C-alpha cells in the first residue's frame, strides 16, 4: 500500500522501475537461459527452442504492459500507484430512465472468434496426434484457442450493454453514469495491437488523478462492440446538443 505522497516517493519510483522494467527483463533472461540449456543438451527440439525464445519475449511484454497499467506518471515526474484505485461514482439525480443508444458485444464478430478458437484447438490436437517434434507448439495453440473460445463465448452470452449514451451524459460499467459537464472529452481512437488495429473509446473525467496525469479514466475497447462505427458520431452530436442547451 502506498500513500502516493512525498513520504514514499522514492519507494514508488524504485518499485515502478523494478516491476515495469527489471522484472520483465529478468523473466525473459531466465526463460531464454532455460531454453538454451535444454536445447544444447538436445532435450528439446529446435522448433521448441525457437518457440521458447519467442514466447519468452511475449511473456516479458505481457508483464511489462500489465505492471505499467498499475502506474501513472505525473507531470512532476513522480509515479502514482493506481492499483486498486476505483473511479469516483458520483450520484446524479438527472440520470435518464432511457438512453439515446446502447451498445453491446457483437454476436457476429464473437462468432468469428469462436470459429478461430475451434480451428486453433483443432490444429493443436492434430499436431499432438501426428506427433511432430514439438511440445510447445500444440500447447501454445491450445492455450490461445482456449482463451479465444472462452472470451468469445462469454461475449456472446453477455447481453448487457457496455456503453450507453444519453443527451445528458454516458454510462459504462466501470464509471457508471457521468454527465457531459463532468467529462473533459470522450475520444474514439484506433491503436495498433500486434498485427491488428483496436478501436478504443477514451473517456477523460474532470478533477481526477488521471486528469492530473493527462490520461483517460477509462479505455473502453470497442473492437467487438456492435455498432462501434456510430459511437464517435453520436457522442459528438450529443455533446454538441448538450453544450447548446446549457449555454
């Protein structure tokens, strides 16, 4: 637990560097060293050695990204730990009973991911039965396919909205209902993730620790949301009408 003030400023910086940079590098070095040792003794195949090196880098990137999300770099160069920090939920008497638009997960897109997951699991089974000289490849395909299958099926079964837009504000599961007057901006952006682009709604609230750091209070993934192409247009229209009504 951190106080996030001057009393533990140096400790937070040290722990930021250790968890965000040193830990991922250490994990990559340990895995690569282990793979190299077993490859030199011919206990694993060349294919598994190559996969092991690639996966070690992937694990390092995942650890880096996960731990970095627990920290905010403030304008003065200090680091603020946000692990366990929840956004403020202000109670608004003006929350509408009905919203202008609601957005939930796309069943069609999740169905495509289900098919992809099944294909990867099938490939893992095929390689396992055929007995190719690899242990890691079938396990890797099985893991990725299983995660895709679980995530996509969960998305298809979840009928609850992830985003609701009204004339007076918006709603998400994380932030609850927030009026436009308490939102600095809500931007839809495309970011590169691996080999694909991800559509993300960045929501910036006023007067929060995230606002001090210039970071969004929520990054809502829209890639698998039905009607995502209409979110930006509708937000701009609703905000424009709201600003016109309060002037």
